[in-house]
C-alpha cells in the first residue's frame, strides 16, 4: 500500500495544465484499485478551494488577451509575405482556448473529487504546536523570513502520518513544487531540507518534487500501460482544418446544384436572357452575365477537385455531403441544417 501527500501547489499546478489529465487518470485508477491512498490535510482542501476560481479566470482571460495582442502586432508589423501563415496558426491556437478552459474546469472537478475521497486529516493541536515550534526556532519552512505556517502544518501533518504505529508495509511519499521552502537550499532540489531530514528514509518515506515520479513508484507497469493508452488521444481539429473542410463541402454541394440548374435550363424549366429589366426579378429567368460567372466558377471547382471527385455516387453520399456541411457550420456557430450555397 502506498500513501501520498501532495502539497496544495502540486494540485493547483496540475489543474492549470491541461496536459496533466493523463496523470489524473493514473491516480484515479490506482485509487480505484486500492493501491493508493491520498493523504489530504484539511488545509489542502481549503487552499485549493480558495484558489480554484482564480485559476479558471486567469486561464481564460490571460490566454485570450495574449493572443489578441499578438495578433494585433503581427497584423500591423508582420512581414506581408508571411503574416498570413502566422495569423492562421495563431487563429488555430486561439480557437482551442475555450476547450482548454473546459479542460481546466474538468481537472479542478476531478481533483476535488480525489481530495474529497482521500484520507482527510484534521490539524490537531499537537500538529499546530510542532509547526509553531518550527517558527520559533526558524526551522524550515521558516528559514526564509516568511510566515509559512500553512506549509509547516502540512509537513507536520505528513510527519504525524508516518509516525503512526500502524504503518507496517506502507510506503509514504511527500510531494511538493515549493522547492524554496522544502528542498535542500543551494543544492539538489530532489533532496529535502535538512530540517525535514528525519521525516524521510530510503524505504518507508520518500520526498518528491514531481507527482508523476511518486505515482510511478506505486505500480510502474500499470502507470506505463495507462500512459501508453493516453498517447492514442485524438487531438481536436484546428480551425483552419475545419474551415478548409467546410469550404470543400460548400463547393461540392454548390457544384451539384449548379448541374441541376444546367439541366433545368436544358429542358426549358430555366431561361437565360441577355438582361433583365432594371430592378425587376422574374422567376426561373437568369441574366447571361450571371450564367457566365457561374460557368467560370464551376470550371474553377472542377480544376480544384477533379470532375470525377465532385459527383456523389448515390443518394446516401449526397446526404452525407449535406450532413457534413451542416455539422461543420454548426461547429462554427451556424444553426443546424443551414445548407445555403
């Protein structure tokens, strides 16, 4: 059995980074298999809850603001020959910002569930007294002339867990990203500060600055398998890919409607005239100028896709073509079934 206490900053950093979702998957699976117990000081829950709204707000606002400023600068001062490509890439990333925000919100919910279902530990008077003694003696995490009482309480909570009598065959780990307050000063960040040295050992209790390394120690083969599965994640299409596909569906549907129009002209349902009376519309009658423009547009479509690639083989393919255009337009903000060409 493994028990891990992760500092608040670890959970906050994971929540900020959408790429850490796979790590959450591993933790959830290990907890489900009863191979991992998360040690959760009440203080960690309080600190995470207090900071989660700030994370969501900063994630959405900062990214959108940065991209707007960058695009404005590129538009004004970019190389005319290259800025189109640069702006396209920026638009692709900007398009993904809302989904990144959703991932952050999802990560926060998952982390809160993990903390809520972990082994929640209340800070006893003894834990608070030991933290206060650290402050009086200026021991880490008070060695930097800062009021780090919360950090001290979290560490002393961990100490109380590993010193419990009923810890046979249990492996403990403390994880933090706060290297300045917990790690060896001016040395290897992976080594705990000497003031905490007696809380760690080669076998029973380990110190980490990466949660992924601590998790890997629990069951390496399972962690590796899950991480391999995560590599099969399908990345959402970029905005430029979606727009390109939408334009292709539009062209193909327009072209087929154009052929129907030509057929109706051939059988006499539609008529071509040199010119319509000014300001007048006549049903099923088209000025020759519009007819000529349409024929030129059709030739460009034929050249772009190849004539044999423009004709649907049957009614099913024609329906699929229209369905694809409807779906792509819906993604970009139109209502369902908007198929105007």
